[in-house]
């Protein structure tokens, strides 16, 4: 059986969330020399990389990508790829925090606004007391502060670098600095820190089971409507796409 499902040329591994966490756990335990870049690819990124060769190259070079969107899963099933489930950045982060608490991993949190960045670390320390937060920095840094942040992360050597700078900027940032970051795993998590910190309400499980998380987010944040317009465009283009 094929290990991957192609959607608009992007090869998504056929992994469940649980299996994804297992793979990433193995990466940490193996102590690899190079940073392992995890990218959660949503429909917006899938479309963007059709014309953006640099973004496509970053995705192709990633250690692991996941299907961050029910649209990607549904398209794969219609076309016979049969991805088992979506694996979002938020759920992956929660899985890593849970495993990290059990295995005493270390983390560095980069991103979100200053207050949210501070709050999310307080919440995580309270809920996961056995993991270690080596450092943190908000995402509103200036260009002349960037080298200092990279240097700090490099010196601290976290098992997992969590980057919440928004997609695809976070993915570009990780890729541009990956030779200097000295982390075992780096992952962009979108707005996940806002949810953990309580700034944004978490999607109830019933909405997730009905695959209506996009609608719940739109109701909570009406300003997202422009971004949601990409979903029907993605569905049409992806279903008509001729895979090579």
C-alpha cells in the first residue's frame, strides 16, 4: 500500500495523529544531527506552493508534513489517496506537550504577542510540570533582534522549538535559520498558542467531529471570512488537478 497520498502534487504521509507523535518521539530519542522540520500543510499553503517555488522547496525538504485541514483529507479520499485523518498543528502540539511531560523534553516557544507568549508558558508549566521550558520570546521582534533570538535558541538546544509566527512565515523562518537553531524538532503551529493561553476559544469536540471547525472559527472571528474563501477554490482546483 502506498505510504503517501498526493494532493496537488504535495505528498502527504498516511499517518494518524498518534502515529505522527510516535514518529516525532523517535526523532527526539535518536538525537539526529540536523533539525527535523515539521510542517502542517493546510489548503492555503497547498495552493500557495503551486506558484511559489521557494515555499514548495521548503515543503519538499521538510522532515515531515501533515494534512492540516479536512479539505485535504476529503480530496485525498475522493481521489483514492485515503488519508486516515487530519493532523493539525494544534493537535500535534498538544500531543508533543503530553509526550514531553512524560519524557521530560525541553521546549522553546517563539511567537504570539508578548502577553500571550508569557501566559501560554504559565499555562503549560502548570499543566505539564515535568517538561522544561528553556526559553521563550514573543513574535513581535524587530529585524535587528532576530540574530540574538536565533543565538539564544542555539545555546539553549531545546528538544522542540515551537514557532507561532503565522503560516507560511513561520515555515520560512525555520527553514532560513535551521542550520543555526540547534533544536531537534521545529514546528510552526499557527495560532495554537492563542488557544492554549485562552485568548481564542478552543473548538468544541462536536464541531471537530462534524468537520466544521472552520465554521466555528469563522463565527468566533468573523474577520477570517476572506481566508475562508480559499476553501472552495482549493476543493475545485485540487479535484481537477492532474497528479504526476
